[in-house]
């Protein structure tokens, strides 16, 4: 039976994680479907998803892309899929277990109860709740969020959070096809567009853990995109072209 909730998981070289992650999501008390968008992983990530499909059937979906097309375009494709298939609650999460599958139901429930239109699994809503990050990375992330909040005015602490649940009406309203950000800037952009469109954002504190397997996708290009993109979003909103 099709769920009303879809969890979108972009992947690149996550074969060590994706099968177990899908199993844990399938075992939740809150029924969810899963959509994996794989960017041509050479390590067999797509094959691991197909194996999960043989076990869980139509609850697990896979979109295979030709190469590394970026996080933002993966989520845009996932949002399009969610709208096409009439899902009501659309979640984002990472494939590397930095986000706990056990937190997914509470994000969905907050949206179901009407407490917010976008509910964010936040690393900074209740102090700093991050495990096993080097100090330099923690300082960079925290500073980047302060910077994004200052420029955009967003009323949330974790502007770059990639763990959230979004009501479909948000995606229908903000025209996800127009989104151009790709790395962490994508998360800032979706929060900003939703907020500027009048939707309510809420943060729920989570424990964020450094990935258990594989290699981080962080790069200097991702950082620089986030730095200039917040100004672009702010200016577009001021001139009415967001």
C-alpha cells in the first residue's frame, strides 16, 4: 500500500550504507516510501537499492542519473517525483546515517499536526548537537549559518540543514523547477523561498553524527556557492524576482 510520506535520499557511492538505511526506514512505525536518486555511483549503490526493491517492492523507488549532477538537482527531481505521485509529506535525508531514521516520524508528525509547513531536523536549535565533527568543520558550519541568517533574515538556526519534512503545498507554491542552488546553498534556498512565501518553518532538535561509512562530499566549491548565493537570494527577494 502506498504511503502518503516519501523520503528522498540522494546518493553517490553509498553502497555501504543505503541497504541498511532502507531497511531501517522500512521498519519504522510511521510507514514511509523511499526514493533514492543515484548519480551514477561506480560502487554499486544502485544495485544495492534494486536488491532492497526485491525485498520491499513498491515502497522503494530508484532514479538513476548519468553522473554527478549535484545535490540540488537531485532534490528538485525528487520533489517533482513526489508531486507527480501525489505524496503529501516529503522528507529529505542523507544516506550516510548522519541523520537517524528514528527521527523521521517526529518530523512528519509535526507537519501532519499542522505545527509547521516545513519541519527541520536542526543541529543548532538546542545548542550544538553534533557528534564526531572536527573543531574546524564545526566552526565553519556554525559561522556559515550565522552568516546566512544575518543576510537572509531567516528565523531558524540551522539554515543549511539537509534533514526535513515538507508539506506538498510548499513545493507546489515555491516553483521548485526555478531553484538553481546545488550544494548546501540549496537548503538555504528552499528554507528562504518557503519562508518568503508565507509558510511556517519549525526546528526540531536532533543529534547529528558524522558519517559512519564512506567519504564526505564537502568541497570548497560548495562553501563558496553558499557564500554568494545568500546575497543573490536576498537581492532577488528585494526586487520581487524570487
